[in-house]
């Protein structure tokens, strides 16, 4: 999963390069992740910059 964070620390988009997730699962995860708060943008030369974070997520399907 890739999180795109703007200069204000807001998640602006979420990418799912691994296509093993269903579209429904991707949509639900995206909706939850886009409202997460508490991210801080990296600072370069004293200014916050846009960034991307690659996060590996593993899940167990409970049946």
C-alpha cells in the first residue's frame, strides 16, 4: 500500500500496487485511510514537502 501525504500532513491518496485485494476491500481501506490524522510531512531545507510512504500490510482471512 502506498500513502501519499501532502505538505500539511494530510493523506491525499492511497495506492494498492498488489492487485490481490478486491475492489470492495480497496474502497473500504481507502475511505478509512483518507481520514487518518497525525501524519507529519518530511521537512527539507526547513520546509515541509509532499511524500509517499510504502506500507506492507498482511491480513488473515477469518472464516
